[in-house]
C-alpha cells in the first residue's frame, strides 16, 4: 500500500510506462528511498505494537504501589535507558514518515515529495536529539561519572 | 487485499488515528520524561536492585503538597499526583483511555495489514485476524481496568 503512494510515477510519465522502464537516475533513487522508508515504517510499526503489548501488560501494576515502583525503577537501569532511546527513535521515525504519507494522501503533496522528505528528516533528527537527551545524559553520567555531562535544558 | 466493504473507512480511520497519535505521544512523552514535577522517569541510571530513582525537588514538593509531609516521592506517588488528583484525575484518565483506544486501533489495524500481506491463504488470514483482534480486546480490558482503578 505504501508502495503505491511512494512509487507513484511523476505526472509526466504517469500514463502507461511501468516504473521499471524509466531509467532516469532520479526516478531510480526515489524508488529505492521509498522502498527503504516503507520497510522501516513497517518494522517500526510492528515494533511499537510489541512495545504497546508489553507496556499495557506491565501497567497492570498500577493497582499495586510496590510492583509499580519496581517497574519504574527497572526503567532506570542502563539497558532500559538504551531501550528508551531506541523506542524514541522508532516512534519519531514512524510518526514523521506517517505524517509524510498522510500529507501526500490527503493534501496531494506528491509534487513536493522530495522537499517534504528532507524537511521531515530534519525534524525527525531534531526530535531524536532533543527528546533523547535525557537518556543520553543519564547514560553518560553513569558511564563517565557525575557532572561529566552538560545538563543543558534538562 | 481481502475485499471488505469497510476497507476504505478503515484506511481513512488509520490515517486519522495516526495523526491523533502524534499529539498524544508528544503529551505522553512530555509527562513521563520531561515535566519536573510529574515525570515518572528521571535523568538517572539506577543499577542496584530495589533502589529507587531520585526525583527532582519539584516532584518531592508536589507529592508532599498533595499527599502529606511525610509521604515520599516514589514513582507510584509521583504518578498519583495526576491519577489520584481530586480534580484532574478525570481529565488524565480520560486522556489515557482515549490514547489507549486510539493506539490499539491503529496498531492492530496496521498489524492486520502486515499479516494480510504475508498470509496468502484465506483461512489463515481469518485465524490471524481473529487472534490479533482478540489480543487487542484483551489489552483494552486490561488497560481500561488499570487506568480506571489507579489511585482508588
Ligand atoms: C505517532 C504517530 C503515528 C503516525 C502519524 C502513524 C501513521 C501511520 C500511517 C499513515 C500508516 C499507514 C502506512 C501505509 O498505509 O502505508 C501507519 C502504519 C502502521 N502503524 Fe502507525 N502511526 C503512528 C503511530 C503508531 C504507533 C504508536 C503504532 C504501534 C502501536 C503504530 C503501528 C503501525 C503499524 C503496525 C502499521 C502498519 C505498517 C504497514 O502496513 O506496513 N503506529 N502508521
Ligand atoms: C519509555 C517510555 C514510556 C514510559 C516511561 C511510559 C509510562 C507510562 C505510564 C507511567 C503510564 C500510566 C498512566 C499515566 O501515567 O498517565 C502510561 C500509560 C500509557 N502509555 Fe506509556 N510510557 C512510555 C511510552 C509509551 C509509548 C511509546 C506508547 C505508545 C505506543 C505508550 C502508550 C501508553 C498508553 C496507551 C497508556 C494508557 C494505558 C492504559 O490506559 O492502561 N507509552 N505510560
């Protein structure tokens, strides 16, 4: 499904020629990026479903203070800090690529695809850096000792 | 795609739920990681088993003000500032319930798309579909229960 939107041939060649026969460089590049974007969207989507299942299951502990405290304390162990960062990367990518698909589908932004792709890529990087700073910061403090990381805006 | 009359509607809904999730996830992320008073996760790594994370002063004061001077800022109490608040609990629980429904619908509808792509046999599709929506329903019930009864 996603392939349809991303591989939609440019308006001038839209009539019949199948995309495989267009050998202009630009077109090939776009297909490859589109495929990759689509596969990553699928992987992150499924990953998030897995996380959501574990998350809701874990939140049963909301009914018991002791269990809940243990759960959140676990979220502070080193490996979970890494996981937290990976989760953010998955969410940020999936959200921004999803937004891109929605904008193309609903607002017909396909002529602006390339610019949209680059802009949202930059926004994604920003979300990951700003949103991921708490995890990076806490891992750094733990690895290199207290006070070694700039706390910046935290 | 297996022909179903509601496919177009579901396709549309999937885009709507996705867009909603952007705003809900931003809120969720802010509340759990950034807000100094109510974030359940702090900027700290804990390695000892049974050790609790240390919360910022804003959180400690918030918990004291709401639950009494001798109450400690444990993760549970920090979250209960919102979920057991006499006024805002309804708002937060409402938000969480909406979030729960939207995330489950989006996630499991998406999962079904993926399954339909890889499972060719109609019977297999039906089994996969029924199974995944059963799991989703189970999670909905568990999630509703946890968030509604939290802080009672
Ligand atoms: C943060 C905001 C989100 C946005 C804007 C968004 C957007 C989208 C869109 C537009 C699609 C359809 C792609 C297509 O038809 O090709 C999609 C697919 C999907 N989404 Fe999301 N989504 C978001 C969050 C989530 C979350 C939190 C989960 C998991 C619980 C999730 C799981 C999935 C899955 C499993 C698919 C199917 C992937 C596929 O068919 O290849 N999404 N998303
Ligand atoms: C490490 C990151 C995360 C942490 C620490 C976290 C923590 C929490 C906590 C403590 C709650 C309890 C309710 C509340 O405090 O208001 C909650 C609820 C919820 N979270 Fe997360 N969360 C995280 C990431 C996510 C992600 C990525 C998703 C979406 C896929 C998500 C979906 C939900 C949902 C749907 C609820 C409501 C559950 C219910 O009603 O039972 N969370 N989260």
